[in-house]
C-alpha cells in the first residue's frame, strides 16, 4: 500500500517558540490517522504545512505524491481541507457556496452546479440548499463546510477538529459522513480534541506533544502501552476515602488517579477481575461502604494523560 502522506523532520518556529520540532508522519492510502495532542502541541501547524498554507523551516513532506513546497500548486488541486470553524459565506445559499468552490477549482458552471446538488443530497442539505447559510444551524454549517472540501473529489482530506462546538447528535451524524468517505477510499488526517472521535474513526493514532510525535499505533496498541485493567470505585463517606486508599494501595500497579471531591479512585491493576474481588473483600471486611465499583480497560483519556501529563477538554 502506497503512502498518501509522508512527513520527515518537519520544523517550524515562530520567533523563540518552536511549533514543530522534528515532526514525522506516515499515512497509508485509504486510511485515517488521528492526530492527538494538547493545545499548542503542533497539530494545526502540521496541517497548515501539509496543506501548503505555510512552509516548514526544515524537513520534507509529500502529500498525494507531491512535495508540499516545490509542487504546492499541483497539490492544492488534489486535497481538501476543513478548519476548526466553518469557512462558508453567510450571505450565499448552500448551493451557491458549493458552486463557488467548484468555480475556484475550474470545474465550469455546469459541473459546479451539478456537483453542488450531488453534495447537498449526500449531506442531507437538499431542502436547505437554496436558503442563505446565515440561517443554518451549527451542524448544518459544519456539514456544508465538509461538503465544500469534497467538491473536487480530492483523494486526501485534512480535517482540523471538524466537530468542535457541535452537540452530540450533530457530532455523531458528522462521524457517519466521515466514515462513509473513508469507506469510499479517501485518505484522512484528522485532528481532534475528542478522544472518542479518534477511537471511533482512526485506523492509527499519533500522539503529539511539544512539536513531535511521542507515541503512535492503533487505539488498542496505545491503550496497552499504559497498562492493563483499571479498578474504578467510589465510597459513600469522605471519612472512609483515605482508609480505602491505604487498604487498596498494595493492589495498585501504578499511581492511582484520585477525585477526592467525588470520593472516587481509579487504579491500574494486573490481576483483572481477581483484583476487583480482592479490593471489594478488603473494603467490606473493614466496614467501608462502596457506592459503585467496576473494572475497565484503559481509555484514550488514560493514554493522553499518561503520555502528555494533561487531561483533555
């Protein structure tokens, strides 16, 4: 399988601030790479370089076979990109927005109109297509923005936090659209602040911090890197919390995560269900009442916290 995106040693500085410090990425054709990292980690700078909006200070990158610096005009014809905010004209209708994009791609008036209608149907916007965009909901605007990136049917697509600000229902609807595109063979680089989004959509994930990739793999591989199962439990009394923590400390395979306000603790364990049974037995023997308890696998939130030292927002 050929690679649709390849980046090696990308460096970008702004004054004394280093945005990228040797970024390396590989995305095979027809797959989705989820780019995760805290704010300021370099995700958006990476997307801007790969979409020819800015030049790297050093390093090399090729997208769809084109060098992002030397062959930028050719590359722009075969990629689509959507930023964190919908880039649509409020005073034009949905159809007019898409037709305008088609004209910019030199598709011609007839093909631009035809493509606009095809995409309005595909993104469930046909009924709203002749209305000004200023009356669209947030979810409709995001769908229209994504539709605009597909007017020229690009083989490679860049989505920079495409569902930011959407309610859960609109976010899930957009996930379905994105999944359909990938099934059709589109290569996608996705940055997101929603780890559930990366878990659901990405074939592989690269965790970025301080301008470089610090971990990569599938969601399951990354979860395995941060350990096995977790016991998650809460007690009913604040006076019991510290005693419960002392009793269970010998079972923990690492530093537990504590929420003293909610009287909840989460700790990695190596014995799975047996550890949970032992923990509940210890607490019962000491007369500590448990509000709820369970065993779960690591999540991408655990991965993110372990690797970057930050929590997601």
